[in-house]
C-alpha cells in the first residue's frame, strides 16, 4: 500500500511539474505497462515508435525550416522533457542495460528532416551499442538532409525511406 501511494505521489508530482512547465505529460511517461519489441533493432518497434512528422515542415517550407542552419535548435525539446521519455522507453523496450548514457533519445524522423519535436510517437531510446547504432543513424540523417536541401531528394521521399528502414534510405534514394 505504501509503495503504491509513493508511486501515485510521484506520478502526481511529475504531472504537476510538467503542468507548471506548460508541458503535457505524454502517455508514454504515464504508462508503465506498455511493452515494445527489440526484434526490429536497429529500427524501433513501429507499434511504439511509428515516426511522426512536424506539420510546419513541408516541401514548400524547407527553405524557412530544415534548410536554415540552426533551425533545429529552435524546436528541439529540452532534456527535462526527453529524459523522462527516455527512462520510460528503456523500460518499455525491455533493455537490460538501463544506463541512460547508453542511449540517445532519438527522434525517429529526425528534426532535420521534419520530424515532430515532442510527439512521443517520434521519440525512442536508440542504443549507442551495436552495429548499426545511433551514431550510424546520425550520419544517414545528415546525408538525407543535405540531399533534400540540395534538391537531390524530395522531403517526403527522404522521410518515407528513413521510416521504412533508415539503414537502406541512402540506397533507396540513390545517394550511395
């Protein structure tokens, strides 16, 4: 009974803190019972992390958004928002390594390709370990952004290729 009360108190405090920061508590943080499969690694489980787009980033707005140096810093959520998601995601994905430092709270559709900054459906704890890994994905994301901004690939095609399988996105788009 005391443990349940402490859990309820912690959830209430977290909700109060998030409300005070004018941020809604995402369902992914509130739920402890959800489970996600690691079977798709290095991709996330699409049932848990389908990838969500930022409606402000469209083919007609890329020159005012993603193709502007520093733009992602204007939409990137603070770690005070992403760390609770990362912590819950480590549980949801059932990772045996629970060290937060061993994961990147990754935007599945990256901000630099028009991914939603705060939607939990676009955020997941991507492992640094393994091959390919979070660092490999970062390289692909940067290449795809350059290709979109240089007119070598369309925004939607790059987003679709990345969501389908980021490990083959460059080949699918004819960039490798």
